[in-house]
C-alpha cells in the first residue's frame, strides 16, 4: 500500500542527546523512518522510551543532535520563524493533556480564528469566519453558539479534546501527530475522538501519527507500527506483522502486558 503513495515525512539517523559527559542521556538513538501520505502510523513504547522526544523533533519544537528530517522529499528547513510557521501549516499536533494545550487568556473564538488566519482567511468577512467555525464545531459535535465568548478551561476534558480536532478540521494539515490523545478521557469519549480522527483522515487524506503506549489502539487503527525501546526502533512493519507475529522479546512483552478480560491477569512482570 505504502509503496504507491508519496513519501510525506522521513528521517535518517535521527538522534537526540540531552546533557553532556556523565550527565548525558540519549533519548532518541539513530532512528530511521518513512511515513507516507494518508498512512496511519503508531509509534509504541513505554514511558521513557523516547517517543515523545521524537514527536517534538518531528514538530520542530526541539532540534535533533544528529540526523536529517525530510518533508515531502526535501530536507526540512525551519531555520527562521517564517519557515517554521510555514512548516506548522502542514504539521499539527494533539497532545495528551488538553488543559495545557491552550493559552488560558484566549477565548475559544480566537483559538479558532487563529486557524482560519493561518490558512490565509484573514480577509474573509466575519460572517464567513463564523460559518467556518460553526462547521468545524459541528464536525466534532459541539455547537459554536454555545462556545462563543467562553474560555477553553470552561469545557470538560473531552470537549477540549474535541475542540483540538475542530482546530485541525480548520487547518487541514498534511500530517497530524496525536500524542496519547485519548488517555485522559473516558472510554465513550475515547471511541468518539478516534472516530473523528479517522473521519478527518478519510476526508483530507492527511497522515496520522499516533504516539502511544497502547498496543491495542495501535493494532486497531494503524497501517504501520514502530516499536520503540530505549530510544531505538526495535521492530517495525504492518500492524499485523508486528502485533500478530512479533519477533522481538520487548514487543512480545508489551503484547502480553495487555490485560485480557477472559484470562487471569499475570501481574508477575509488573
């Protein structure tokens, strides 16, 4: 499947080292990857495996110590603020904690208006902007007229997460990076959020990258899965290859650690 598609984001020898000398920590250790347009990818690993550091490098929030990232076949250049802003039109993120994803001083209207302006709609009549904001809110089952003039912190965690998706609906980036997007919300909202992300992917053809420790989620949604341990990709392939036929002991342990409803839980590895 991936071979027929265009390469969207790729990396060669991506490394991130924090500190120097004895204090040195290698958070990401020479990883290579190829992500294709319209593909759903999961990067799976335990806490501290380096997956969130890698996500921040892909977003251009932190620099890499070594290696190159390529975007749409070109070596990524985010050397100036203007180039960064251009790159961020094409790659966006939804984070685990919706409460820290918003500026508490900005009302919901300005959060959504910023997205319209970022996509070049600054000169649109205000009525048209309201129409776009209403459409984005209704896509995530929220009513714009109930949100207008409110602050994000007046919403529940699930509503905040849906507002994040409304932002993505307006921005329509080529790549969406979702870092544990459903771990802080209840099971019902979780299924809804995943469903909305899938629908958005189907409508816009964007590449969806999940950063998660949930191997069940990875199997359910992904075309490709990368397993990360101690900053390295230890196994990668299609979801079926990696999760139904794991080769690495670490991958096998991650799968065995998922509690099964119909089996007695083995807590000896905890």
